[in-house]
C-alpha cells in the first residue's frame, strides 16, 4: 500500500462486511481477503461476538457466522443507525 493510504471502513467493518457476504468462510480466507493476519481476524470476530454483532455456530468442522443487522452502530455519532443500514448501503444485505 502506498504511503498515507487509508480507507473509510475500519478493520472491524471490513471483517463484518466480509462475514455478511461469506458466512461460511474460514478465518484464513477472511484474513487473506481483508488484508489482516489470521490472529487479527480471530480477535476481531471475538470482539464482534462479544458485542453481539456476530454469532457463530459449528457445522461439522467449520464455523458458520450470522450477523445481527438490527443492532445499532457503536460510535455516538452513528448510534441512530443500525449496522444493517451500512450493509445495505454497501450492497450486502444479510439473508433474513
């Protein structure tokens, strides 16, 4: 990446969006696609789970993720919007 490069979404946002689009993806694939270490992705998923934004269930040897789009965004300037609003704006509305 070039010097001074930045993006509008945080790492948490990118992982959340990726999980929404690919709920059966592995942390290895997620890390490669979003450009983070696998350990970093595991930490973010754990934090998203702790916040209630993501749930995980086992399906055989794999995890299947689900997002909670009705929950509010966390920052005080964004709390009037659900995380699902962001997902819809990015064209990745979760399955109902």
